[in-house]
C-alpha cells in the first residue's frame, strides 16, 4: 500500500457518544502525526513516537510537513443548496416570499445542463477551498442538476450526498414536477449515482407545502427502496410556514407528523432548521433517529428564528451544522460556527469551543449516519482532512499571541477565522486544495 505520513497539530473527536455524552472527548497531539495507507487512516500519534509505525511502512512513505498548523477531519455541511450559490444575499424577504421572489426563479435556470455543470464545478471548488469535504446537497427539481453535481463530485472522489428536489405544487411550472415524474426521475438518479464511488443519493422532497400527499408517499417508498438511501427536507423553519403546513395537513398532529405519516423519518433522514418544534416533535425525532441541521446564518438572514441547540440536542436528537446556502450567507463552516455560537449565547446556553468543532466534524458525520466512514481519525476512516493556519490574518495573529489554551485558540479562530485559515484540503490522502 501507499503510505502517507502528515506532521502537524492533530485534533479530532472520539467516537463513542454513549461513553462520552458531552461529546467533548477529543485527542489533541500538539506535535503529532496522521498516518494513512491508500487514503485510509491507520493511526495518529506523537511525533516522538513515530517509531510505533512499522519500519516497512515508514521506509516507503511519502510525507507532508504541516508543523505548526492544525490538522482536523474535513468539515461537514449537513444541509446546503448548490443551485442557490448564485443568489446568496437576496434582500428583504422572509422564507415564503424569498422562495417565490428569488429562489424558484434562480433554480429555474438549472433546466440548462450547462448552467448546472458550471455551477457544480464552482461550488465543489469552493467547498474544498472552505475545508468542507462532505455535504448534504439539494439540487433543483431538474434531474440534470443532480447529474452535474454527482459527476463533478465523483470525478474528485468525494463523499457527497445529493438529491433532486421533489416539488409538485405551490411553485411555478418551471420548477414543478408531478408525483409520478419525480418518482421516475429520482429512481433513475438512484440507479445512476447511489453507491458510485463514495456518493449516496438523498431523496429530497423540498418541504411539506410543495409536495402533494401522493408525492410524499412516493418519497417514502423511494427511501425504503434500496439500502443506505438518505432523506433531506425542511422542518419548522418559519412561523408562517408552520401555520401553512397545519392548514394543508389538518389530520397531522404537527409538522413532523406529516413526515412521520409518509415514512420519511428514521436513520439517514435530516431536516433543515427545526426552529419551531414542540416537545413531542423533539422526542419523536430522538426516538426515530431523525436528525436536525442547525443553519444559523440562514436562520438569521431570513429572520426565521433561533435554533434551540440546548433543547434539541438535550432531547437526544442528532444535530449537525449547516450553511443552508443560499438562505445561508457563507460557504464557510468556520463562519457558520461563529454564528452558531452567537445564537446559542442569545439563548443563554453558549456552545463551548470544543462542542462547536465537534459539530462541524464528528457531529455532522453522526447526523448523516456516515460516522463509520468520516468525521474523525479512528483507524479505517477515510482520509479526508484539512490543514488550518491559526494566524492566517493580522487580527488572528495578534489575537493568537495572547491565547494560551487550545480551547482559547480554537475559539479565537471560530470568531475571527474563515476560509483564509484553510491552507490545504486533502481527499483520501490526496491534496485537493
Ligand atoms: N424551505 C423550502 N425550500 C427552502 C429553501 O430552499 N431554503 C430554505 N432556507 N428553506 C426552504
Ligand atoms: Fe435549505
């Protein structure tokens, strides 16, 4: 095998959340190594103990020296819309008007496969530049938008999730499908992409209001049609949306119950926002293994509200962090972390520095049920990792001179940092940025 040994300050979070319910058990090696073979993690250790790596591996290894820089598992964005990259920062509307005035017209352009190809390449380049190595991604209603994203992700060997938006009502004809057509298109995409390389398909009913009961039924059937399919959608983001769902689905107890009714909850299902949840919904999400994506920049930008991390995570729900571009305002998971902290402060339960970085790595992997593959440097994990420079800007350098503990330095980077801190991104041990 091809051995690869990287030197730097290694930081990652440990696996067993039952053993570490505070999710803050981590390994930090100030001067450490990360050892990969054929792109998979073999182990980590102190640089002084390099001798623990068998000589046969060491003698034939290639090396990368990132001493003085932080080495972390690749960041995981658990909810984003690649087809909205060109409409970030659309002014003045809250969710339902924002969708009608800006989002649906922007997504209509993805009927053109060339628009999809150019945008997919741009977004994947920029995700890697921001240190994001895995994302759960919404396409537009057009299956060609998913073809473009999956082809580009596959070409680069990425572990990515993507699905075609299913939406057969309450949207313009340019972005509307039908229940039957969405079923056929999704099934075709599943057969083309699900399980190809490291790709997985995500069944993507946009959200309850834009799907008929017939379409939601088909979405539930698709989710169960093959092993390891995922589901993504939106839940309890905005007060008017929640009221509308109650009107549209009068038989259901609450918003989550719509998804439960159509078999769209369970392992590998994740819902964006989850701001306005009842205690029943939180408990049902926890009981079924349904995950929540915390999208702080989007929730603030669209005036949707403040996700209650303490309450949702405390109820036992798996929570990941997400940009939700283009409702979100940055592709940067570092900036997203800074906003997550501010929201948690406003809710009087500040996210600790370590918990924040847990959420951006292993927490995201757990929310997507991918933690056997990615999220930390346990032996056998896929070697997607990033190299962060803590003093990438003058403000950071000035601040770092006065920061002494690991938590203090990490938190200063959370607050002041962005993609300028990402000096390298590696995919399965190969430099990709
Ligand atoms: N709800 C339904 N569609 C969307 C979307 O594209 N973005 C956000 N933030 N919420 C949604
Ligand atoms: Fe979204």
